[in-house]
């Protein structure tokens, strides 16, 4: 994303980031300590367990596996698009901030992210 902004040669603007899927989301979070990602994953796993968990027996959408409907719920609780100011030709993120595609499925999936930079 930084390269996209650099190549656009835009001094000031706003970049929109959008993920084109319903079982992952985008977050801006601490980028220094990998424990933050692990803890966030564990929090959401506890908040929305797999549909095979007894507490989730109400779930009916299970054709794609026990992680599918919980992934949709997690994505509904997070953003699928975010906007970040561009200042001085760079993303105006804080020192410890990073942008993450937050995958909510158990196995890897191919994901598409769309970027739009407005001046």
C-alpha cells in the first residue's frame, strides 16, 4: 500500500482500502508486537466459536464448514473498508499502527483488496 501511494506521487489525499469478501475484514492495529495479533485472534475465537461448538448450535449456515458462519459474524463486527489520510506523500499512520487483512476462516483463502487514492 505504501508503494501504491508512492507511485501515485500524491502529496496529500485519502486512500480507501476495501476487501471484496464476506469472511475477512480490515483492521488498523499495533504493528510492533506479534502477540497483539495472536490475542485478537483468540478474543474473536472465544467471542464467536466455530459452529461445531455447542454454544453455536443455533447456526444454520454450515455447508462450507464450522468456521464459515462464524467468519461472516466476525466480518460483520469489523470493517471491510478503511480510509487513511495521505500526508507528505505517505500514509498518516501512527508509529505503531499497521493495516491488517484479518482472516476469519481457518484455512487460507485468496483475497482481493481494492485501493482508491483521492487527491
